[in-house]
C-alpha cells in the first residue's frame, strides 16, 4: 500500500475529453490524472455524501424556492 501523505494542494482544469486533476502532497511528488465527466460526477457525489449533503444529483432549494 502506498504511504499516505497530507494534501498540500490540488487544481482542476477542464480539457476536451473531461478534466485534468493535479494533486500535490506535503513531502511528496505531484501527480496528474485525467478524469472523465462520469468520473467527475462520481467524485462530486462522493464529496456530497461525505459532507452529508444532497446525493441524488438535485440541489436543495434556497429560502426563495429557487
């Protein structure tokens, strides 16, 4: 198993085929990965689930009903 390092920074760029994610760890090297639009949707859903938010792809309405 790879050594777990603390996150230093990340950046996300849109590409013609999806996205490019750069992840840098404290004391480690940077890593670029390509992400398809479907994978990006899965990442967003996972983050929403971890934060206790909406996980069904719909956004919660604000107080004005929009």
